């Protein structure tokens, strides 16, 4: 079934993608396999920022489990910013936080953004130029602007979220790579 194309512009694309992912019955197997291989091919990458998925987002729990020797850090919303904390066991160390998203529990130490080698970023849509359409609050763009220059930014999405143009603006941080599951 063909999905109708949205009207031009970020607000229209955001609305269109929210509707499209509500109807999505996702399986993250393909994306997990791709991320697993991508990380195995880059053994120097040791600290990986990943996210707890919302419905319609790729879930990388399987890759976290398979590559448990890496340091996996998860975001926590603190006001208008994200802090990152190491999580060894997502089943016991993540609790409901801001916006109903699972976040690291209290007491887990913070990891400085400059210590993170790779940022796996969710989004509503991604494009071939590395454009990322977020949910509109700017958490990831603000945080990625503080990352090390050599830190890799990797988008993660399902095929339905791969679009021709995300209508990137000057403040939007581009992805270095996108995993499409």
C-alpha cells in the first residue's frame, strides 16, 4: 500500500511520519544485525550512546546484549538537556522518566558527552544527506552540538522513515551514517 506523500516542509513531514509510524508493526531484527556488524567493523568504538525506543522506533536491546563488553549509555532528560548514564542491564536499570520514556535509574553516574564515541539517534525520518527529523524539541541537536568532532552520529529508522528530504535547517545536526532496518 503506497503511503501518500506529505505536503512540503518540516511540520507536514513530522505529522505525516507520526501517522505512518502509528500504523507500523516494527521488527528491529534487520537494524540490530546492521548495527552489530557496523560496530564489529569498528573495534575502536567503545562507548555507545543508545536510546530507549518509543513505539515506532528501532529497538537495539539485542545488539546491547550481544555486545555487552562495550559501554552502553542511555539518555536522561534533565530540563532541556540530555545527560548520559551507563546501563549494563536495561531490564533492571531503566525506569519510566520524562515523556514516559525509559531512562537510567537514579544513582547511575553521568558520562560526559565528550567521552562518547558513537551516538545512535532516533528520529521520525532520515534522508540520504544525513538529515534527521526529530520530534521537534531539539534535545538531540543541542546535545550533538557538544559532542567531540570525531564522535560518530548514527541515525536509526525503519524503511518507511527513509525519505527524500527532511527539510534540514542550519541548527540541525547531520548524521554520519543511517541504519535502515
